[in-house]
C-alpha cells in the first residue's frame, strides 16, 4: 500500500508543479499583453482625460464668448443702422430749411 500512496504523492506534486507553472505562464502572458496594449496606446498618441477635459472647458468658454460677441455685434449693427437713418432725415431737414431761407 505504500507504493500507492507514494505514487499518489508524486502525482500530487506533479500536478501542483504543473498548476504553478500554468499560473506563471498565465501571469507572463497577462504582463506581456498589458505591455503591448500600453505600447499600442502610447503609439496612438491619445490625449489624457485631464487634457481633454481642460480643452473641452476652454471650447465651451470660447463658444459662450463667441455668442456674447455675436449678440453685441448685432446690437451695434442695429445702432449703426439707426444712426445712418437719422442723419438722412437731418439732411433733408437742413435742405428744406436752406431752401426756405433762399426763398
């Protein structure tokens, strides 16, 4: 009976060694995969999340400023158009008063 138990002990040691080796191979593959993936991402020249968020905030701010400036330009154009109309009526008034002064 001792030979059976010795055989089983050897098989158990062999299985334990095989499992340990398999786990080692698995961890090596995982490390290799992560390294390759990190290298691939680095080669893609992707932007970090923090930089993306900062640029996004700057774009939102620029958009708001652009809209504010656009509305201000519209107001100034309306004022300018109103100023262009007023002198035209003053000229006609001046011309009429000059005409009446000649008469």
